[in-house]
C-alpha cells in the first residue's frame, strides 16, 4: 500500500511525501534500487530545463568484493527548447547541436514515448528510488517541467 501526505506549499521540494509500505517486509538484499540524475540548462529549478535524464537500477551484489551491481541503465537526451548556456556545455558536454534533434520532455520519439514515459517505465521496475540532491534539485525541477508542459 502506498500513502501520500500533502505538504503545505505546492512548490516546496517535499510537496508530496510517498511511503511505499510494501517494501518493509522484503529482504533489503533483494531490493532493486533506481538512482537517477538530471542534467539541466542551469541551477534555478523554476526556470532551468532538463537536457539529460540518467538512471541506473542496481541491487546488492552477490560478489563479496562489490556492494552493488548495476542491472539496467537509462540515458535520455532531451531538447530543452531553449539555448544551452556555454558554462553548461563546458560542464556536461551537451550542446545545442546535440540536443536540437532530440524530443522535448513532453514530445514522443519515433517509438511514441516521451522522455517522461520512458523514465516512469524505468523507475517502475525498481522497489526504491533515490539519488544525490534529488529532494532539493531533481524532484523540484521535474515538477516545474511538468507544470510548464501541463503533464500531470
């Protein structure tokens, strides 16, 4: 069972707190964990656009030397529909030329799937989701992208 508790401000990083109680009884060594990261046109979550979505699904390794092993990966380039600043290109290597032919965050590709659809399908394969800086950056920027595009 999943419960959702709404927070006070719809624009706070923790607007929705979701707790999946079904994983409580699972052996943590068998959990699939999805970690994800967004590259963007800047650091302002309200105005920056997503340029790349990267995610990995990992599990506890059976190899005693490694803690976790990656079982699947996802990498999606996204057209931000605005110029990529030079400072971002220097950091990420992503240029306007590279991104111009990619679908926008809400546009379907040749297979009929948007980057949002692909990320949602990928994350649904995991038992848990997390990442570095997701509460203060990745979740809020994703939320603003959804607001901008009208995707619910």
